[in-house]
C-alpha cells in the first residue's frame, strides 16, 4: 500500500496583497525619492527583496519596477484550525 503525503495550504505563505487602492512606486526606498509609478489594488506584482520598511517589486501589470512601503504591501495570512 502506497502512502501519500498531502501538504497543508497552511504551510505556505499567502500571496502578496495591497492594503489600499494604490501605493506609489518609488525609485529608491525613501518617501522623498522620485515616483516612478503607482501599484493599484488588483495589479499582479512580485516582491524581490525587502530593505527596512520597503519592498522592491515588479508590477507585472505595467512592468514598472521600484520600491513600495511595506505598510501597504503585505503577505496574506491564513489561519488553519485542526
């Protein structure tokens, strides 16, 4: 008899989310740096790295790369009850 292992979806971190309608994408990890775009809620994006309270992202909807505040971009946290 073969044994199969099922991994719980609770073991995997959730997708990245935007906690507002849109967040400014900046050229550097600073609120005073040049704005290069806006990451809108509903856009698909990839987070490449984190520096302090900033995340370096690629907006896959528009192709814009830059920094966004981690106050507005976070992981979806799911809760599992056994």
